[in-house]
């Protein structure tokens, strides 16, 4: 599979197992992540617009974000 580009419509991706955070709420204020086949990275989409564009990240990029969030690097954005 050719690496999809950022902003690709989610409907153009192969079937994926999308996952939300347990912290998401019933209002749909969350994003969903899915592993691309063959280790091709991680797709992210807005859960309120599942057919909308998906952003594609490498595993290393997602790891840097998750670890930074865990360390509190982005806390100032939600206070």
C-alpha cells in the first residue's frame, strides 16, 4: 500500500480499527486514532466527522506527542 498523504478522506483509507480515548465524552469532542496496515503509520480523524480528512503520522511522531502529553507539555493549552 502506498503511504497515504495528510488530509486524505477517511473513506479513501482501507478499513481501519478506529479507537477513541476513554476520556472522550458523549458530545463527540474527541479524535480517533487507527494503525495503518503494514506499519504505515497512524491515522487521526475527528470523531464528529468520520468521513472527513485523516491526518497521517509516523509511529515516532505519535509517540513524541503521547509522551509529551503524559509529561504535561501541553497542559497550558487546556487551562
